[in-house]
C-alpha cells in the first residue's frame, strides 16, 4: 500500500500547530483505516482493534517519543498554565474564548503528533472516532486545564470535530433547524432558520483555518480551490450544496454558502403545511407528472425550485428509467431506477470539462424514459427541449426567472446565447411544443416560499407563445412581522392538456378548476 507510507510522511512533516489535518490525511489516503500510536497509558480494551494497532512509534519511525506516565495523570504544577484563566472569573468573555481556543489547538496538535497512519488497522469510522476520543480525553486530562465538566466535554467534541469533520461548522450542521449557512470570511457566519437570517457567534480562527475547511469539503468530491480556480461548487456528505469563493475574488476572506437541502429535504406534507401550494394544485401536478407533461420550474435564487423538483419527481412511477443531470448532485429521488450524472469542471490545465450539454447528449443514448436536469443555465437548454420533443416526455428542469413569461424569455435567451441561429418563430415553436407547464416558485417578503403560478403553455399565436394561468397566488399585503400574506385562487380555466391527461388515464374532478379562492394564509 504505497499511499500509506506517503500519507505518513505527509503527516509527520506537518507543523504541530496545524489543527485541522489528520482527517484530511485519513480521508485522502483513500480509506478510513488508520492506526495510531499513543504512548501514554490508555483505557483501550485489550484486543480492541485500536489496542492491537498501538506500538511505540519511536522504535519504528524515529519520531519523538513522549515519556510514559503511570497511574492517574497529574497536572504539571511547575509549568506556566495557559488555561488557568478558563476557570477563574475573567472580565472578558473574549479572552476566555481565546484561551479555550489556544487549549483546543494545543490538544489537537498533540493529537496530530500521535497519529501514525503507517500502523494501519482497518477501523470503521465509528470505532476510530470512539478510540480517538479516548486519546483526546486523555490529552485533556494531562493538561492542567481545570475545566469544568461541560467545558471539558465541549473541548473534546470540538477537537474531534476538527479532526473528523468540518471544525466550527459541525456545530451548525448538527442543528436541523438551520436551512442555510452563509460564511462571509472567518468571523461572520450567518444562518437561516424558517426563512430568517441571523448572525451566529461561531467563528473560524482565521482565514487560513476557513480555507482548510473549504479544502476539506471540496477535495472530498474531487474538486479543488486555489488561486487558479478560486470558485467551486461542491456538496457535503449529507447532500447539502456548497459554493465557495476565495480571495482574491472574495475581498473580505473566503465566502462559503451552504444550502442544507440534502440533510432535511422538505416533503410534500411539509410544503402543504407551509402553504406553499394547495391540495388542488398538488392534484394537478401529480396528474401532469403521471400524464407525462414536460414541465419547467421557474424561480429566483433560493425560491424552492429544487425542493419542488424533488417533490414532483416523487410522483414518477417506479417502473420508469430516469436520468438526472446536475452540476452538484442534490436531487434525492425515491425511485430505484435512477442514473445520476454530475458535470465536471475543467482540471488545472483547463482540460477534461464535461458540461451539462455533453451529459444531456449522452443521456439520450442511455434509453431514458425521463430526463431531469437540475437547472438549465446554458446551451443544454436546446438539447433539453429537443429531448422533450423527441420521446422523452415527462421531463423536468428548473430555470432562473421571476415569472412564467420571463421563464420563456430566459429559455430563448439561453438558446440564442449558445450561438444557435434559429429564427425567433422557429425557436418559439420549439419551446411551445416542448413545454406544457410552467410552475413558478417565489420567495416572498419575510421568507415564505410559494408556488405563485401554475401556467399552461397553450401554443403559438402568430409569433407569440400563448400561456394561461390555471392557479395563482395573489399577495394581499404584509403582516405585522413583515411577512407577506395572500391567497391562492383558481382562475376558472380548465387546461387544454386535460384531454391528453385523460387519454393517459388521469382524471381530475371538474370542481378542481372552478373559479374561486382556494386558500388564504
Ligand atoms: N415552501 C417552502 N417553505 C419553506 N422553506 C422552503 C420551501 N421550499 C424550499 N424551502 C427551503 O428553501 C431553501 C432553498 O430551497 P431550494 O434549494 O429548493 O431553492 P432553489 O430555488 O433550488 O435555490 P437555488 O436557486 O439556489 O438553486 C431550502 O433550505 C429549502 O429547504
Ligand atoms: Mg436549486
């Protein structure tokens, strides 16, 4: 296993003040299989996988060995104790926090010192974490910290988060009520809860620390971020989407935006509870999916497009072959028969890029029954329309636009910008025959996200695409908390595609299209 040795050399060449490296080394080594050396007495159960891996590193590697201790570990009374202030009443919370950080760094760097990747035993992630926890606890006890029980526990957890996870971010990631995490440089971290942004008191040590965590995130999905490539899209293990942009492009330190879509995706019931749409609207959308209408979900940034796409895709029958194409995979389809494809940015020499267009072209050769493109933002739009027109009915995508009409205009713009010289009428005919339904998502003032239009694309009248709203949301005002409120209404129009849906066995009651107010906030 040549990479093990290489990883060990890397580990042993690390500066001991670096507090975030071991997990990188472990994960980059390709497996979570590590043994480590800890020379002091530890409470490893004899025969535990870790205990078996423990030997004296100095005898093999020539590294510095720490003297053995016996019995209960005593604090070093003679040494200057930097952490005394943690338990003494200190005037400034900040200095207490700094001391805590100093101790954390110290313990972490000691842990780095004691890790030895060359003594590899195949340890499961959980086992490894448990065993390393013992080491950290022991290191904590050897320091004369006099931490109280809560502080000690917090310190141990934070050291483990530095080692195995994403450092300060772990604390936020554990909080399921947080939907977005927005990092503007190392000291300003905001989160979104229930549509409201709030500042947290979580911080990174400095920009270097933040960059290390970013590197850790993006390297796990085979991407990189540096001066040559200062912007990157990635995702966390739980599926959350990450965008990072670093200096010199980001002027005040690296900026990271984490969309926690993956960890806690909203389900149909949640969206109904949030009054994102009405049951009648869901009925129509379910019918449209089953009747294989091509649909475009249109909306602004963070308006809930991907959430809707995910929810709607749950109506796709399980016996159909689906191919999904995304820049950073975040869709979570429930069906079994799904092929997930992800685009690839160019490598350091600017080669090897695989665009969404390439993937759509390839997907067409994979005998898909439906193609789902996470978001159309470029030349793949025309390929998508052609796929919709040529036997892949029931395909879905999203686009960035604020109204259904804008959505159509945006599709036209993307086709034109991609350099296809189609006469405008031909282009519109292509769009009108490919897309039957536009679902408009909007994020309203104060946070609520609603499906504001379900609009049918009827066809062409001379050079214009004709559209009609079936359902829409009308905003009535703003309440005392600054949140928009309004009502959903049915326009009284029975969509033209109902005949097609009935042909496919989908029946909806006539009352579903009766003109009325369906629901108020
Ligand atoms: N109806 C809703 N009510 C409350 N929260 C919602 C609703 N729909 C989506 N969200 C939340 O809003 C956030 C953004 O949703 P989503 O990622 O679907 O938006 P998007 O339009 O795809 O964003 P982007 O433009 O960045 O791709 C997510 O955290 C999601 O859980
Ligand atoms: Mg999205």
